[in-house]
């Protein structure tokens, strides 16, 4: 069972928690971008996590998850672009692509 520590409180994800992570770049016109990214379970379609990508590197990280399969969607808060699936992948121990 994996846990997530937030403000000193430990939260457990009993369904999707695990020892893997995903690190995925988010870009806009080939430049790093800060966008809201949603992590969905590919089989059920259930929304599992949501995070913002880093403005400097463009990377978004989802930690303490099962291997997957997962689908990641980037949402453009500026309204310039439609939501887009940025990845269809499995999680690994180091977050890199298998």
C-alpha cells in the first residue's frame, strides 16, 4: 500500500496506490508548458489524480501509483487549445518509459 504525505497527514490510495510513478513532459509548440494534467485509469476511465506540470521543465509527475495502463490528458486553462491526450502508457519505478 502506498501513501501520500500532505501537510504531515498520510493518505493512502487503496485502489490505485503502488510503488510506481509517471514523469511526462507537457509542451506547447515544442516549448515546456504549465498545464493541468489528469491521470485516468485506461481500463475503467476513472479519474485517479490531477496535477499541474512544472512551468520551467514542463514535466508532470504522478507518484505512488500502480503500473497501469494509464491515459494522461492535458487541459489548457487559457482556452487556446482543446484538451489533448498526451500519453497512453505504463508507470515504472523511476517514472521513465518502459
